[in-house]
C-alpha cells in the first residue's frame, strides 16, 4: 500500500485516525502497533510472518539482555540478536546476487531463487540492532509493558513512511 495511493488516503488513514482518537488513552500505543502491523501486512503480506517473528525474537532477546547480569551471557545474547537480524537482511538482499556471481565464476547453470526484498527489511534490521545495542549498554530501561520496547514500536518512531522508503536512519 502506497502512502499516496487511494486505498491508504481514503480508507486506511481515515479509519486509523478515527480508531486512534476514539480509543482510550491507555491503549493508544497498542492501537498504533496493531495499525502499523496491518499497514505492513497490506504492503507485504508474504513477509508479514517473517517480520513479526523477527520483532518477537528481537524483543525477547532484548529482554533477556536486560535481565541478565552476567557480562559474557549479555554479550553472547547481543551477538545472537545482531546475527539474527543481519542474517535475515543478508539472506533476502544478497542471496540471488551471490548465486548469480557464483554462476558466472563457475560458468554453471545455477538458477537464482528470485527472492523479493521484504518491505523495510534494511530499516528494520538496523533499528533492531540499534535497539539491542542500547539495551546491552543500558541506555534504555525496559519496563513490564512490551509495547514500550522501541523494537516492537518501530512504527511509533515515524509510523508509516520509513517502512516504505526502506532507509537507514
């Protein structure tokens, strides 16, 4: 779904704004998360499960890092979290490129996978790494509300546009 498309401008945005302003102030953050996930699903339903799984695993790893006091274990969790997010980025962004290069080097007939780049994967991966590093360095304090984790609320940072631009901020 495009930010300038008719579906977004005349259906999704008005409904989102109406729902946001109607709901109680205590659940507005949760509503924003749900609306952002719906927006992502409209734009890239094929990779919606991948995106939500990465968000869930990153939040869990961030919480484990926050609760852990052993420096080695914290560092190991940080490395695992960074590797998880960057491996998804590298797989979807560079697999076909690497296969085509290997095919040219070996003069073989290897067929590329034809992977489509998930919407916002670069943006999400680097935001998730930033989140994990901030938790590791104790720059952020996590409370008992998961919606307050910066990682799960990527959309609260700039709501919709960053996922569409797929920029590194």
